[in-house]
C-alpha cells in the first residue's frame, strides 16, 4: 500500500483525462493529424530480444560536414568545445550553448543497468559550463565568445525571464541575477526547486521552458530507471513535466508517465506544449518507439506500466490497470531507440515554405538495437499545429561506417537562431553546426 501511495503522489488523478484517451491497439494513428493516417504496427514485445550495438565516435575530418537537403549550406558555427549538449537563444539574440556530460558511459555499465545486475546511476562527468556566442554584425559567424556561467552540476536547460537567468542542474532549478547584454555571470545562484538528481543512462537532464506571459516554468525530469525495476518509491516526481512559478513555488505535476522527456517547445498556431520523449529499452529492436507529442495538462502517458498508449509492458503486466486504461497515445512515433532529445519548431521565414512551422528533432542515436538508428536531425511538417506528413531526414551523414558502428558525431539540441539558421549541438564531436538556406 505504501508503494502504491507513493506512486499516486507522482501522478495526477487521471479520471478527468479518460475522455481524452485515444483507443490504442497495436495499430494506431501516429501523426496526430485528422487528415493523415500513418498506421503504426507495433511488434510483439520480447524481453529476450534486446540487442546492443554501441557506436564508436571517430570525429569529423576537417573537410567534412553533415549533409542537408539541396538548397542548404552546413558550416561549423563553433568547434573545439567540450560536449555542447543544449542550445538556447536569448531574447537579445545571444546564443547560449550548454556544455554537459562530456564522457560517454561505458558499454558494460549500461548493459549491467539494463539487465538489473547494477542498479547504480549511469552518468558521465560534466563540463558544467554555459558558453555565450554573439554575432554582432549578423554574418552568421560569432565575433564574441565568453564563458557565461561555470561551476554548475550537469546543467541542461537554461532560461531567461526578465532580470533572472535560470539553470536546470541535475539536482535542482537555480536562479541568477541577469541584465540584458551580460556576457558573464559571477553572482552565486540560488536553488529554488529541489530535483531528484541523476538517473538511468542519460536521464540526468532537466530541461526548461516558460509560457507566453512568463507566469510559469516547466521542468522536465526523466525516470530514474528503465522500466521501474528499482521500485516506484524511487520515482517520486520523476518521469514528469513539473510546473512551478518563477520563484519556485506552487509546484505541481503538469503531465506524468513520460519516461524521459527532454526537448520541449511550444507549437505554432495551437500554442500547445510539445515534448520529445525517450522510451524504454529491453523489448527488442523495434520497441518502444520514441515519440514527440503535445502534452495535455494532467495527462498520463503510460510509463512504466504501458507504452504508446495502452500497450502493457510485459515486465509489469497486470499492475495498475486503471493507469494503463488512462494512458494517452502520443502524437507521432519517431523511431525506436533513436534517443530523440532535441526539439524545436521552425517559426522563421528563411527556410522554404515546407519547413515553416514544422518540427526539427535531434536524434542522438541508438545503443539498445542491433542496427544503428537515429544519428541525424529529423523533420516533420506541421499544419494547424499538428503533424501533417511523414517523418523525414533533414541533417544526415553522422554515421561514418554502419557495419563498424563508427560515427562522426551525435546531434542533440536544436534551436533556431534569430537569423533563421538552424543550430545543432553535436556533443561528442564538440561542434555546433549551422544550417542555413542558400
């Protein structure tokens, strides 16, 4: 009973959400669109079918870049920096690059956690720094680079509201004094929200976003395990998007059952909050699909009891059927084990019309799969605030040799700069790529 009550403390009561729940079978609408019906046929889960193939990063040759569609140019915006993980565009146009988790986890450590042999957290060391890049003459090249803020603890999300600069470290939300145009913060930060630190594999990330009137801040917190194997008493306030006031008060769970929500963005037209979610491992090459989805306030998205709606995880079969019944179906599947981390909507006019209002997704790439998946930036067109076409490749060429598992880099955060270019953080190669329309 104690364990059940602790679980309920992490999940809003879902009775009011039942009317929103989509019927889910192994064949579901994966687009969220009323006009496009791409059926998703999920394979049968197999707990004995889990495979691993770890990529080996070899770095980018000096004369090579990722590949974008015809009509675009790809250049190095910044390089030789330690693990650029996330990108934030300040209101004044400054580009803030968050450096974090610089060392890859060992293959043995991840495999042991997945198998349950080792329940310790899996995390690497962190650069613990935010860099500032400023392009004063608007030529697409920075002419000022500074160490904006250092001494952090595995940072990921950053945010500016008025005269406050927020950082989501793995252990909490911190706020610092800030003035527009500042190139460095030296003041000591104040922790205003305590967060559970670390997590399974790369679930240490905590991302941030605010609403239009800056009255609320949303914090993503991934699960501490793959599928609840350590006990749900260790998952309090995890696998959630939390909502707080700018001073850190008034915390509530905005949405739950999101295994590892990382990318967050507001969709054009509908102004709905969307997130990119990494789903669970250990059920085979093609389960479970990562996804992007609109986030319904009070919604429950299944983790750990079910996936992609109401498909039960066989490892927790029969547990909490009332929660499984309430699980919402995500809007769009984006591939199993792709580690889809970055998410941004293209609201500028510089790219061709097909890209305007569409979503770009940074896919860091797989390890729990026999064949590499992800390792690219994907794109999906939107219309009236909903996906309106199939997922397609946008920035590719990260895989150097599929058979050997060699990759040049791994894309993570994506952001649209004020000049309309798409910036892509490639953490393992230490590069920020700039993709611009010719």
